[in-house]
């Protein structure tokens, strides 16, 4: 840790304005209460509340109704527990116990349109928390976004499996390119972005969403957020030997010092920001080529672009000012969260 004793998060120079939903604190409190009521956490509720799920949700969904804001905050709470419990099974050498959790979640997704019917309780807070959220999220979600949301969860779960392989007994250093592709899903951003798009009351047409230009826009936003998070979480991941971090992989493959690797990631973020702006400028021409002339549809696409801007700047400001996760001494020392439940992975 001596190499990072004076480490300071650099400014990424993100040129976007940030607006915040006024009920952020209320959503944060209620999301923590929900995590307790679901059995996702049992202890250290104050520590868990310090993650600031409600504050992140309020920055990226500032125009949502309170119900939508709270649902997103609860999903974020579930997502952080999922991530931390997965970290626990890796540390404890119990990765084999994780498969029933992901099998149960994927099984629920494969039930098709039965998503609103009562579901069998699995006796596992991660699975049952997901099924409860899943029904609420899909209720009223436009069909196109619903399809994307459902499709984004399995690769998110598979990316956690790949993280476990990378950190296994025989450590595997993924290439930088392979890591970037995996990180796009292990960030867990895509389902949340789908939720925010639905909360806007707009839907990007599938032919637009699947276009190379829109995909370039989406992936550049996800990369900027994910790589920035790798810098925020560097001290913890360095301390606990987690090699799923772009800074650490650049240091490994390129022989960089850690300060040099941090600067390299910052430079990559700047380059992806250029890509984001380029794709945003090109998108109106894509709509023209696709003969999408309806003003409401075009404005919906533009609103989604602004939503990605909210994500980029909102995630950065949340990590800097409203989240204790990356500054708490326990976390920085590489320890697990005080709220982690070693018994949480059993599935009935």
C-alpha cells in the first residue's frame, strides 16, 4: 500500500452538468431498509447506507417519479450486495456455491412473460430480492426496453464468473482487450441504464439502438464510467489482490508503475470521451438514414443521449462526494464490507 499512500483521484474533466432528484436521501434510506427487510444485509446498515445508492440513482434518474427512483435505488442496493457476496465466495474459496444463485436467476429470466405471476421463494435473499425487483421493473416497461433489459442480465452474471476465473487459484491475467469487454458487463450498468431509459418515458427504436453509431455511444459511456470506477476502487483491489482492474492490468502488461498506469487510464477516459461526443454528433444523420422523422422519436433518442451524459457525470460526482465505499478505511485496506453475509449463497 505504500505505493498508494498519497494516492489522489484525478479529475477526469467531464464536461457535463449534473442535476439531482430532490428525494435522494429518502430513497437512500428506504433502499437500505429494503435491503434489511429482504435479508440482503443483517448488520452494519449505516455502513451499507454510506454506499449512497439513493444518491447515485438521484443523479442518473433526476427526472423520474419517486417510485421509479426508489426502484432503481433498490436495484442498486441489490447489485452492490451481489458484487460483494461474489467477492466473498472468491475470497473464501467457495466459488462452487455461486452457481445455484445464478442458475436460479437465469431460470427466472427464462420464464418469459410469466414475470408477474407469483414465484416460488428460493430461501435466498439474492435470488428472492431479484425476483421481487424484476416483477416491479418489468411492470409497465416498454416491450423493446424490456427485451433489452432481460438480455443484459445473463452476460452480467457470466462476467462475474469470468472475474472469479481471473482471480482463481491459478491466477489468470486477462488481456486488456478481453478485460474491457468483460468490464462492460461486470459494471452491471446496462440493466440500470435500461431502467432509466424507461423512466424517461421514451424508447430508443431497436434499429437505432443496434446501429454502430448508437452502440459506439453506449459503449463509450460504459467504458468511461467503468474505467473511472477502476481508479476509484484501485486501493481496495490492489490491497486484496483483485486483478480485475484496468489500472492493475496496464501495470502488469505494459510494465507501468501504478501512478503511470493511473495516468494511462485517465488518458483512455479522455479518448473515450472524444468517441462519445463524435457518436452523439453523428446520431442525427443515422436517424435521417433510417428515415426516422417523427419529432417525438428523435427527441426521445436525444433525451437518451443526455441520460448517458447524466450517467457519466453523475457516477463521477457520486463516487467523489456521496459514497463512502471507496474511502472507508476498511474498504481501502482490502477487507470485505462489514455487512457481508457469509451464509447468503445457499439456495433452497
